[in-house]
């Protein structure tokens, strides 16, 4: 490191040029001294000295080009490390040998894999609800954006557990948490594999049914209601209210959520344990 720091006055921001300059001087300086000594002491003719100097310059040029090519993997590794630092994906990492450059490239490859794993883990944490283990609202919206491309039709179901506060008050929050987890799993197991389910907030859940009609979504909520009736969840007599609204593409999803929420309010107002369709 001492020599590296000492030579930083040569191209402080260009390590490659610094290395090439040192290599070039190391080749040319001895040649120039030998030629000067030969001309002054041994009387070498200028033509001979010129040929020697020309040959030396040609060799130095070839050596400089070779060193430049050998340094290319270092520049590539530096660019990949910079991409990893800013969170970009790095693909097609070159494979080196057993020398210093090869070890550096393997280190970059490992760093890229570790960064991608950490990034994936952070995304999972950020987009999933820690209690129910399904998507949260943020994860739901990201998944919906990927799924509702163009004007693909879908139905949004907003679900609210009836009298959930009473369950918490009478049976305790531990039972309430267990109920939320069990209900989330029941929803996930009842809907189609292509549907997206998420905890919308509190005791509210959302299900996006791409390609479904309102009648099909209504039937799906009916199957969920029947499943809970046949196999009760923690908290006796659990029921839920639901509001359904159709949408056409991701851009309409916010308005669809407002319409579904209004239909959910109607279901609550009309006595709960029912599914209402948005206007």
C-alpha cells in the first residue's frame, strides 16, 4: 500500500494510467541511458541507436496494450461492485482462473449472490404481514400491478371479520391473533392459485380474483363462508362481511377499492355475514 499511496500523484483518479506510465518508464529509461552511454563512450552510430530505440518503443507499446487488456477484468469487477452497492442486479459475471483476478471475480460473484439474497429477504419482510404470513397491502398492490397488465378484468373482494373486537375483548388478543392467522390461511386455501390474498389492515382482508366475474367472485366468497361453517375457526360463530367490485386494469384499482369498501359497508349495515356487490 505504501508504493500505491506514494505514486498517487500520477493520475490520482486513473490507476490504470498510473500503472501503464510506470511500466513504460521502467522500459524506456534504461534503454535511453544505455543508448546515451553507447553513443558517447563506444561511438555507436545514430542509425543503430535509432533502431534500438524504435524497437524498444514498439515493444513497450505492445507491452502497454497487453497490460491494458490484463487490467480489463479489474475494471469489470469495479463496475459490478458499484452496481451491487446501488442495488442493481448483476448477471454474467466472468469466470477467472486461480490467480488474483480470478479470486477477485469469485469474490464479486459471491457478493452479488449475497446481496440478491438479502434483497429478496428484505422484500419478503416488507411485503408480507408478520402475523398472518400473507401479503400486506403494499405487497398486494405490487402483485396486482404485475398481474393486471393492460385492461385485464378482475374482481376485488374486501372482507371484514364480524364482531372481531368482541372476540378480542372476551377471548383475549392471543385468540384474536390465532383467529386472524387461521382465517388468512383458510382464505388462501379456498381461493384459486392465481388469486391474490392479503391482510388489508386490522381484521380486514383483500382478495383479487383476476379474470373472474362478479358472479364467480360471489360464489368464491360463498365457498369460503361454507368452509368456515363446516370447519369453524378459533372463536365460536365467526362470520365475515364482504364487498365486491369489478375492475379493468391496475389503474382503476384505487377506485375499485373505494367501491368495494362501500359495498362492504352496505353488507355491515344490512346485518353482516353477507356479500354485497358494488354499484
